[in-house]
C-alpha cells in the first residue's frame, strides 16, 4: 500500500519559491512508484546518512527504492 508523503515540521513560508519547489518535489514523490536516489562522488557521512534516511522513508511509504 502506497502512503502519501508529508512535510510535517517544515515551514518554508507561504508564497515562498521554496515552498513551491518543495510542493513539486512532494507531488512527484507521491506519484512515483519507483525511485532512484544517488549521491555525489566520494560521499561523506552526511551524504550517506541523508541518502539512507530518504530511501528508508520512501520504502516505509510503499515506494520501490534503489540507492
């Protein structure tokens, strides 16, 4: 079962360009079944942690994720 992704706890400000971009990203992820997540070359700990956190959250939401 695929669940909808939420942006709880994040406030980008209403009417802000960032909130528009975040809404577009959320909409794309909500409509995707398969997601590929990649990092930059020679990733540091932060990049690996962010990749894993997003990947696991998407898997919990019912997406097929390749990291």
